[in-house]
């Protein structure tokens, strides 16, 4: 591994948490300030970082450009867009699209609620594996051995009173999701929001993404949310068809 590249990427990762001073950044990578400054100047020349005032550095615009291009290259995002946009426009609730990569569930698209209360999620954010509906959908499609491996490695942080906190219960939940074809987050991630999710399938029938609809409980109770399950399943089906999936006769 290139030491300079490793240090540069570490600097970028640190700046993702907010602006930092040269002294703070040099301390993170354990080098003299002059060495850190050379790395920062190179990153600055390529617009990966930029100065924020006299003493601070922050992320540059090149990273946002690359992130946008990477998302645009995702065929599932483009294919699913019409169906997701229609669901969001018709019901007005927050709609997410998420994918599973390298052990993480990532939000790759979002359509904001048209109601006064909105979710402060964002594209590119990781979704907790043990307490979000999209993660349950995506992990339920993994082979059994991989499901068990992932479940055993999760840090089951209890975020609400409803959060699943052990691998056995989580695996049982994934089995239910796999059987019924949808997942529920019943105030497991945030106690004031609940969510339903369904799989988006590719040409071979594999789950390529998960689409979800999230609603604050003050706008819609649990029964009301479940009443929209047919809408969500129809959206997932339409998105799947656009992704190359052929429904069984």
C-alpha cells in the first residue's frame, strides 16, 4: 500500500466529519505539519479539499462531482426512478432506494416528503443493518451462510424500545421478510418514524435494491402505514420490471 495515498485518503476521511486545522490533520496521520501540508496542497490542486478561511481545510467540490457521477452510473437508480417518483408524488411520503455493498446498506436515492415533517436522511448515508426495513429486505436475500455471518457480526445497538438486539431474533425476522416479500421498521430505528420496504429485483430475480416508504407516526399510525403496503409492493414491482425482471405467469 502506498503510504502517501493512505495518508491522503485518511485526511479526506477526517474532513468528511467537518473542517479541520493543519495541526489537527497532521496529528491524525502522525506526521509533521510540513508533510501534511504537502499532501493537502496536492489534494487542493485536484479540488478534493479546499481552504476554509485561514487555518482550516474542508472537503472540496471534486468529491461531490465524483459521488454524483457514481450514483448516475447505477442502472438500478435510473430504472427505478419513475416508479419511486410516482409513489412519492401520489402519497407525499419519504421514499428511499437503498443497495447492499461490501457489508453496508447505502441510501442511493431519496424523494422527500411533501408533508411539513421531513426525514433528515440523505443519499450516501449508511442504514443500520439491524433496525431498518431496507436493510432487512437486502440481507434477507443473502444465502443462509452469509446471512448468519452478517447477523453474528452486527453491533446490536438498541436505538429504541423496539430495536432488535440479538442475532437469533434478527435471523428469524429475516426469514419472515424472505417469506412474505416485505419488511417493516416498526419504530425500531427512530421511535417517531415507521417504515415499510420491498425488494427491487433484477433480470435474474436477484434483489438489486430495496425501496421504502417512511412516515412519521404523528402523520400516519401503524395500521395506516400497512394500508399502503399494496402501493409500495406495486412500486417495487414496477421498478423491478424496469430493471429487467420478468414476473412469473
